[in-house]
C-alpha cells in the first residue's frame, strides 16, 4: 500500500471519528445545516464563584458565593433561600450575606452532601432563582456539576470486601466516686452552715429578749399581768434603761433625743406617764391603758433598731 493511499484512509477515519463525536456531544458538523435549539428557560445572569468540581464524599460542604449584583447594580434579595433538600444527594443549609474587601456583597450558599453513591457519580448543584426586593430582574444561578464518590468501595481488594462497619465506640467510663465524695462534703458543709446560722439567730433572739429593756419588761408583764403595779414599774425601768437616766414627764424630750426610734409612739408614751402619775401620786386610776400592747409596740421598734 502506497503512502498516498494510507493518508487517504487516515483522513477518512478522522472524518468518521469527528462525526461520531459531534453526534454524541450534540455539536454540528462543519458544513452541516444548523440544528434548531430546544427551548430553555432564561439564562443565568449571576456572577458565581463556584466550588471545585471533584473530590466530594458524604458529609462534605459545597459552597457557592453569589455576587449580589445584576447588570452592574446592587441587588437586594426579597428573601433568602430556605433550608431544604435539594434532590437526593444534597441539602441546602442556612445562607448568609457577607461583604468583601472591595465592599461588594456576596450571598454564601452551602450544600451538604447527605448521601453516598456506591461508585463515582456526577451530581448537580441545582439551578435556582432569587427574587428582588424591588420586584426588578431576579438573580438567576445556573446548575453546577460536581463529582462525588463513596468513602471506600465495597470491594476494595481482590481478596474480598472490608467487612461490616465497626460498632460505635463506647463512651468512656467516668470515675464518679470522687464526685460523690465531693457532693457529700459540699452538702454536709451547707447543712452545717444552715445549722450554725440558725443557732446564731436563735442565740441572738434569746440574748435580745434577755438583755434589751423592752423585751425584759414584756416578759415580766406576761408573768404578772397588765393591771399589776409590777407591770408599770417594769415599763418605767425599760424606758429609763433606754434613755440611760431616770425619766419623768418633764424629761421626756431627753428620751426621744437618746432614742429617736421611739418617736412614732411619743403620744402613747406621754399618755403612759400621765396615767402613771395619776395612778401612783394622785391616787386615781384614770383611763385603762393597754400596757402590754404599748410594750409590744415599743419592743418592735426596739427590735427594728437592733437590726
């Protein structure tokens, strides 16, 4: 076979191969009549920073960055895309907006691969559309293909597969005995604190009732009764101890200077001194004054003053 015949055969084979590739790829052959396009939706108009198209496995995040700009004008979305499934393989996560160093705003959309194929497969990030807040031209994002594969094939070696998945690792056992001891110590310390505080409070109340003037007078009145002379004497002694001197009707202002917390009962104290003078010096009983009630009110003022 001559060299010229060989060249003709090679050219014929090349033409046949080119025609076969063009038919498979949907391309037109040179010199062939144009094939009418199939009707399609509006073309994408968004500037998108697409992720790499290979090397994804189940659980991976695939991120798109969409420039919020249409025809050179800033684009304000009416509402951001929702979290939802995007076909069998992907799930769209919650998107957010961030600003670049040049001040342009980008919408960040992430997809998570939620299924694993048994072999290398091609998956498309879906095409979607974002409506404008002003009702103008929407932002259209085209589909983007990526390849995904299983973490490991079922039969990785000639001898057989890798076996079943291992069970979950058990949680580590925590030594709880030190925690129990610490809890018991803390509870005991807290209980002891409560007991000490209650004991101190009771001791304070007992000391006040045995040492404070009106507390002593009230205790004596309960023992002898209101009408007994000892009750009147007890209240006089309590007033004298509070003032730090013997108090009479003429020296009552000294009492209120020394114990201003008794001023709210000034009228009743003056009435007590008037009736006491009438009872012990004029020989007349006068009006019946509720002596124990007056002493109880004075004790309340005394106790409030202690605090």
